[in-house]
């Protein structure tokens, strides 16, 4: 294969290189960057929301609330609050960028599932470790949602 044939094969795989968008599979570089920034923004907001939840939880535990029901409710709220943080982060990015708006519930259900599975997987090793499971699987679920959304568009 000559150099020209190789270049033409590259153009057919990656998209037009003569000023058009560089395509990586179904994604162009600009939309891929938007996904990375959107997911990073959602991760930042999830961390903020988790920190807020942790402040409330520590306050509740320091007050000497020994009720098992209260303790269960507090721990069950962690994935709910963190998942909301992921969803708010995506919405915040869409608001700032002027991108098309998604329904909050559509974003939230993906992040809630990721956070709940992450918390459930790590909880047996210690409840304070759930933050790692929630942030990793929450980020993965938001990323998956973004790619599914882009493929549908």
C-alpha cells in the first residue's frame, strides 16, 4: 500500500481531514471533549453533594443518635444525594454551555443506579468506603449515559 492509499484509508476511517471534523468512530473530537468536561463537571458536583451529606451525617452521629432506623436512613441517603450531585453537574454544564437540556430525571436515574450499586458493592468492607464505589460507578454510569445519548442523536 502506497502512502496515498494509506492516507485515503485513514480519511475514510477517521473522517474528512480537509477542515471537517475529525471523527473517532461515531464521535468527533469536539463532542468527545464535551463529554469529558460534562462528566468532570458532574463528578465535581457529586463530590460537593457527598461532602454536604457527610457533614450532615457526622453531625447526626456526633449528637449521639443511637437509633438503628436513623442510621439506616442516613446511610441510604448517601447514594441518593451523591446521585443528585452527578445529575446537577450535568445540568449545570448544559446550562453554561447552552447545550440542549435533558430532563433531570433522565440524568438522575443513571447516576442513582451507579451510586447505589457502587455503595452496595463497597458497604460490606466498611460504610465509610462507599464514597469510592459511588464516585467510580456513578462516573461510569454518567459516562455511559452520555455515550448512549450521543449515539441516539
